[in-house]
C-alpha cells in the first residue's frame, strides 16, 4: 500500500486492517480510499480469511474525507464512484467486518463505521455527523443506515446538529455493541472475530448475505426470503452433519458454562 497508509495483518482466519494516517486523524484521502477498496477486494479473494477487524492508528478511527485534499482537487464530496467506490467495496465483502472504533469517527468516518457489521468502541470513541455543518450531503449511506440503527429521532438530532456522540451513549442507543478501555478494544475485537470464524464457514457467509439482502425488503418479503434460502440450504444438510454439529455445540456450551 502507498506509504503504508493501510496496514493488513493476518492472524489465522482474521485480518486486522488499520488505517495508518495518524498525523491526519486517518482522514480518508483518495489514496486511502483506494487502498481500502483494493485491500478488501484482495481479502475477499483470500480463502484463509473469514473475518476482518477494521480500526485506525492513533487517536482516531477516521476523521472522514480529507477536506484539505478535496478543496485542492475539486473532489465532489460523497460517493467517488468508478474505481474507488468505498461503500460498494465493503458491501461486497462476504465475511463479517468488525469495526473497532478507537477514537474519532466523524462524518465520512462515521459512514465508514456504519459499513461494518458489528461495532465495538473504545471509551474514548466519539461519533459525529457534520455533513450539515460542512455543507455537503452524505453519499455513503449514513442518512439511511443511522436511523435504522438508533431510531429516526436520535439520528435526526445527530445529523441536524453535528454534535458529538460519546461511546457510552452510543452503546446505550444501540450504535455500538460494547465499550472497552482503550487497551482492551483490539483484543476484544480480535477475539470476537475469531469466534465468528469458528462457525460453519458456508453458513457464516450465507447468513450475512441473507441478513443484508433482507434489510432491503419489507418484513413480509424478507421472511419469504429466509424460508426460500433455509429450504435451499436444508437440501444439503445430512443427519451426520447435524449430529456432528450437535456434539460440537454441546461441547462448547459445557466449556462456557
């Protein structure tokens, strides 16, 4: 990756992806956006990797689009399109993405966080949607995803004011699953990713796809989709595989009791 602005470390079946522009609060320059698109495409082709933890170096997850660069280049803020479509790249990634929000996740950075499947946060994490203050419209999904996660009224409060949301409130509102002390965040995120990769790989990928596909449908149509895919999957399930899975689940339950 150019100047090591994106670091990818493989740990078994988990890839740790770190945005590495700490001096710029990991601002999403064109080069970093391209590195993310390329990196996730490469990881999707890696048959050994079945989950990703995405985080930032330093005190920010990412402060969003690099406004200094955008002002100099005339970049139209929002979705790049073409060869650098960040939202499409992460949406196309077939395995779970855990966002380890280690600090500021602002505007475009907030949108990047919302592209992840699960969010964990450091106690120092702060979210903000400043689109209305900067004078631009979101183009990576924030206006639609945020309200579905935390409710329309709370989403409007954040988007219409540009105010910061602290980690504790983010957890209470259901934006992040859990909050950790700063030094505990990455170990927790990696552990969660490892637990996900320990499940049936075929079902894990199909389960993510079913949830994502269903979210774009009405509840009635989504339930029909579940029945159709469940029936299709069941045709490949044998009595032997069910018994083997039962023993594995039982054993794991005893270990965690």
